């Protein structure tokens, strides 16, 4: 009987080719838009994350300024003594991390951490001629910095490895270079907060894609930065670490925090807006995509409903011949599933083609040359599943209506 039901379903489908094409195209459009929207939104989220993590680590260890001021006079509850301290201040504070190697050893023991680097950061003034600009000077360990942030790929001019070869070399952010009117080969003067002055030669320009960073940051070797600040060879203002999955940063930070005496901070603690923006974009993409699929489902429902109305006499004859309600439901469900499968596979192909075309549209920002598109297999699987669910429901409702037809009343009419 099942084979007979399938044949009847196929006859119903092929007897109205135009309706079949319209139904298939509605599913095709819905699924292709689902694929494109999710591929594009995932690509945008990935691009935003890549740009953000060009300078920001998943986990940051640093010496936090703050806490309660040092207690100069111990508290005494005796009632015959009056003590008063005004303008209390910190009288002992160690700036930065004096023994960064110890922190690195603790981080290396965690299997989730895949890259570690040290930095020495200092607020300075840059001068080129009469132009004076405040900014941040970052002393970096070039090899580990490239391994962690892939910094070399953001160089627009020059070679980052030159920092290791010259103690007077500096790489400027493109925005900072514009402010100073500096270019490759120029000499600039920097002055630290302690009044130390040093002349550096510009050997490269870098553009990370984060405007605030590119307009204020310059890079030198970490050994030069330590000499400039008169610090020991293990000194760092912060130790940075990346893990396998940046979403697990909070968990890893909590695990290593007891073993480190300095402030250990996951990226989410100071950048909740980035996580919120990614989640919001995902919700919008899913909402729009599902809406398109539901609209396509209404189209299929209308077509199947029309088919039931047009085939009412044939349905009555089938029931008079011994087909029961389950057989009638199966006949129309098979039709809707065939429409869903045909539209689904064509939609997957069209969605991939649309995403591929958009992926080739020129779009220059930071290290990206085209619009960001992500090709995730899970998007294609979910598109097919949602498409089949929508077409199944859209076919079941008319099929249920057809199964309740009274053949005697229809044939008499």
C-alpha cells in the first residue's frame, strides 16, 4: 500500500508542474537565504573577533593599582586615645610584574593555553619636529607576539623582525604616523613620564584595524623598553595568554588565578559589549532566516490546501476504494516532503553560490580584502532540518483535513 501511496503522491505533484515549481522555489529561496544570512553573520562575528584579538589577549595578567591605603596607625578601640589620619595614601607599591618568568611558568602548566607573550607598556610623548603626540609605547617579544597575535600580517610597510636587530627601531601605528607626519626612515623623539628621552628610527608601519590602537600605539623590542625604564630582564607590565577556545577564557582564568599573585583577567570581564554584540547578531540572523522559512511554509501550505480542494473528488474515490485516513495523510505528506527535499538541496546549492559570490566582493578593512563569509557545515545541516520541518508541518495540516473527508457526501455532491 505504501508504494501505491507514493505513486499517487507523485502523480498529484507532476499533474501541476507550475504549482510544483512555485512550491520548490519557495523552499529554495527560504533555505538559500538562511544559508547566506548565517554565513554572513558568522563571517562578520569572526571578522570582528579577529580584529579585536589582534591586540587583545584572551587572558591578561597584570599588577593592579588599587586597594585600601596602607594603615599607618593601627586601630585601637580604647576610649582614651584619639587618632586622626588625613589624606591617606599608598606608601608601598610595586609597579608592573618584577618576575614575569614565574608567571609564564604557571601559565605554561595549563594545557588549554597555547600562546604566551610578555609586554612592557608605557605612556609616552612622541615628537617629530614641532609635532608632539601622546601615546602608548609597547615593548614586545617579537617571536611570541607574532605567534600569539600574528602581528606581522598587519604590517603595511617594513619588517617587524627588524625590532630585534636594532635597539633604536620603532614601528608606528598608521594613525599615529599620520599624526606625527612620520614615514619610514624618519627619526622621532620619545619622552617617558620620568623625563627619559630617546631618539628612534621608524622602520615600519602597522594597521590592526582597531582605530584607537592604530592612532596611539608604537612598538619597540621588549629589551629596549626595559632599558628605557631601567628595569630588570624579567620585568613586564603584563603577561598575555591565548587559549584554544576564547569562549573558555573565564574558566581557564579562574583555574590559574589561585597560583598567580597578580590580577588575572579574562577578556570577557572588560569587553562584555563584544560578546553581547556577537550574540545579538546571531539572534537577528536566526530570526530573519526562520521568518523567511516560515513564509515559505505558508506558500507550501496554500499550494497543498489548493491541491486538497482540487483533488477532493479523487480523495473521496480513494476512500471509497478502501484507503483510510492514514493513507490520505501519507499521500499528502509524501508530496510535501518531496517538495522539501527538492527545494532543500537546490537551496543549499544556491545558498553556497550566493555566499561565494558575496565572499568575492572587494571590501578592504584591516587585513580583510573581501566581505567576511563563514562556511560552517552546521549551518547547512540546520537549514535542511528546519526546511524539512516547515514543509512537513505545512503539508500535514491540509493532509489532516483531507483525511476527514466523507466520501459519501462528496460523491453525492
